[in-house]
C-alpha cells in the first residue's frame, strides 16, 4: 500500500477524540459537485460511507465517513460562506509496510491531513479477507469492489443478522448460505425456518428450495419425531410439572425415581452398563403414568388405610393427560417410528444431514407447528445439535452452525414463561457451543426482545435497515465501542443493504448484499396485484376447517408470480387469477411453468 498512497487531499482534522474525529473539507472541494477521481473512479469528496486516510508524520489512520454537514460563516462584508465538515470513525492503522491493523493506537492531532482512499488502497486492506473467497456483496462506496468475509470469524464465533421487517434479512441469510456452500462444500448448517421461506412444497407436493437440490434436506418439524425419551429429566419436569404447584417437589422426586427405575430396566435390555437419569434411552411413557396413578390410588389393609402418596398426584395426572391428549405434542409424546432406543442414531443421521440423502443444509420447517409449541421444537433442535457434537469425537472437523430465524420469538429476553427451556438451551450453546463446534446465527427484527446472553456472544453483526431509534440505540450498545457511532447509518440503508460490523469484516463496511439466486419465498404480498386482480370469492369453509385442524396448507405459488418476459420487463400476475379465470396476456411470452396453470383454468 505504501507505494499506492492516495494523494487527493480532501480536508484537515479539526477535532480528535478517543472514539471519533472531525475534519473540515478543503476549500477546493466546497463546490456543489465536489468530484474527485481516484484510480479512474469518480467519487464525491467527503461522501458518507467512503474511506479516508489521515496521515501525519509516521501515523496513518484509516477512517470511515459517517456524517457530513455544513456550517455558515460571514465575512466582514456580510458575504456568506459555507464550510463543510465530516465526522470520521477511525477503524485501524496502516503500517509502513502497508499492512492493516484493526484498532487505533496512535492518534493524529488536529490539523493533520485527510486523504480520500481509492480502490487500490482498499484492495490492500481487504486482501487478507479476499483469500477466503467468500464474497457477500459490493461496497456501497466502491461498486466494483466485492466484500469477502472471514469465514472463520463469522461461523467460529456467532453472528447476528438484524434489521426491521422487510429490510432483507431472509434474503441475506439465503445469499450468505448460497455463498457458504460454494466456498465450503462440506458445510453443515441446520436452519430453523419459521415461515417455510427456504424450502416449500409446490402444487404437486415436490419440495422446492432456495438451495441446490443435492445439498439441502427438507424436514417438516411436525413429521420429524423428536421423542420424549430423548429429553433430559429437567425438560420432562418442565413439560409435565407445574413448578408453581405446591406438590411440585414431591412430583419431581417421584418422577426421578420412576425414571431411574424404567431406564435401568431398558439399559439392561440393550446391554448398557451404566445409566443416568438423563441417558437418552427409551422408556414407556404409559408406564410412567401408571406408576404415578398407582401411587396416587394406593390403598392398604384391604382398603382400610391409604398409601403415603395417596392423592398427591392428582394435578400431575391431569396435566400429563392433557399434554398427552394435545395433538400438537404428538411429535414428542406419541412417536410412531422412534419408539425404541435403537432409532436414535437414525434420527441424528437425518437431522444432521447424514441420512440416506447426504445434505449440507437441513431446513427444519416450523411453519406448520402451532406457535406455542415452536419453542419446545426449537429447544429440541438446539439440544440435538449441541449434544451431537458434544459427544462427537470428530467435532473439530465437523462443526455445525444453527441458524435461528425470527429468534426473538423463541429465545426472548424476558425471564420465565414458556420459553425458558429453549432460552436456556440456546444460551447454553451460545456460552459453550464454540468449544464443541456448534455455533449459532441469530436472525431477528427485534434485537431488543432477543436474549441478551445470545447477542453478547455474537462477534459479527450484519445490520440491515433499522429505523426504530430504540433498536438503533440497542445495536449501538452491542457492537464494538468505536463502531457504535456508525449505527446512525442504519436508518438510511436501502433494501438488502447492510452495515457489517465486528470480526468477520476487515473494517466496518456498508455493503449491498448480493441478490440470492434462487430467491427464498419471502416476497412481499402484492397488494396492487391482489386488490385489482385477486379472487372474487374464497373457500371460507376450508379456512375454518384448516384453522380447526391446525393445518397450514402450503401454497404452491405465493399470491403473485413474477413472469420475466423480456429480461427487464417484469409483469406480475396473481396466481389465483390465473387459476380461476381464463386470461389472455398480450405480447407476454409465458415461461413453461405457467402453462399447466393456464390450461387448468
Ligand atoms: N439483497 C437484496 N437485493 C435486492 N432486493 C432485496 C435484497 N434483500 C431484500 N430485498 C427485497 O426486500 C424484500 C424483503 O426481504 P426479506 O424477506 O429478506 O425481508 P426480511 O427482513 O426477512 O423481512 P421479515 O422480517 O418480515 O421476515 C425482498 O422480497 C426483496 O424484494
Ligand atoms: Mg424474513
């Protein structure tokens, strides 16, 4: 870099603080179009999002412009002049060898010269990261420049993708994963997909996905059995015992005893030498219920006296019955296939992508799971991932990343409540998972509602547009101190545009994330199309029935399909409209996939 130094002076430092600097723009760039040309590229001097280098003696500090403003002054004749200023965030030092070091140890003084930075210089700074070949998008300040992240830092410590609804989180996740599997074909990713955006079924029941067919595995959470007998004692207590109940302690100790006895019996049968209360082996739930029931009804001396536990378990038995009768818990309590200890390896294989179909990405679709059961499913998924690698002797060569979409919905900040189990599990992964090769990527539109422990462990942040001041302030508090001021930019980001902060990027960087290809099924609902061409009537009886049976029917095509007719011209037509009526579209060459729909109408 030493040989490539930019010589375009744009200003002089006026203020230097530990966490930021300000500079006055040089007079020659005060016009209404302060164009400068660096390495053949036209730029505006002092543009937000662009980089500068401050040089003074041996000091060379790289800084990012995050704010710019003007101040009027008048001369003796009353003539008005406007000075322009920029606020800078120092991001690192450029050493004499040209190497870039994050963080600033040597500060310049006011009066130091501020130079614009060109592509060549950026290239030198980002060169180490380019080796990873993990490009995620183009720099906002240099469209020709593509940003590569440090994969080790991104997946090795956790990351968070935050931004308001519609900012582009799901697209960013898709784009990121599509590039991850290109850069690392042996990646192991498990995704908790809350809305069925990453995999979905088409009209014919075939699975469509935003990821290559041979690399992805779709798992419908309702069909995947995660049997109760794999749960820990504490989880079973959470499921069947109300801790507020005055008899809770007695219920818990009796359950411990019964479990131990049932598991010892099973261990003997499968030839397991020792067994603990948490050993994941089969035990019959009905047997546990019966033991509680018998103790609750025990009578002695031909009915003259009652047992010590007589009547103690009424609440427990009712609670257990009601859980058992709740069809939403069938995936847990009534396993049809996984009802013997040997079925566990098979479950893990399927789950981790080592089943019949080897897959890098396992998408667990939670869209059909009722909302209040989602935390229970998520906790089990998190736990399986954690335990799998905890016990996996090859964990160092087989790291797993768990991506939690809409994480605030089941890893909330608030204490207590039904989410406590998932929260504890996910926080445990966050605290200890790194050692065992299990990392987490949280995706959330409400970082303030997300567990603090979870976010505190994140080393990298991909922040998309966030206009809520409270959320902005919260994000500011999360990111490394000197980068906090940058969060002011968050409200000005466009769709799919992100501020990447933390360890994975060489510098805090404003970047336009690549469009994923194919896209996830998270497109906005097309109000314009729907309200003009939508259906005249709906099958309300079906809706009532689906609601009652808690069945969410997968829609084959989102409410609109986009037909790309001429490459640039995009016509949007309501799918229902195509199905319900015969339509003629003049001059539009419809792709093959639309033809069956047309014929069906
Ligand atoms: N990188 C991108 N390039 C171009 N357009 C994008 C990009 N990312 C997102 N968009 C646009 O923004 C829309 C919303 O994106 P997305 O579904 O990812 O939002 P989201 O943040 O996940 O929203 P929600 O919180 O509601 O799930 C997309 O349908 C797309 O039109
Ligand atoms: Mg989304």
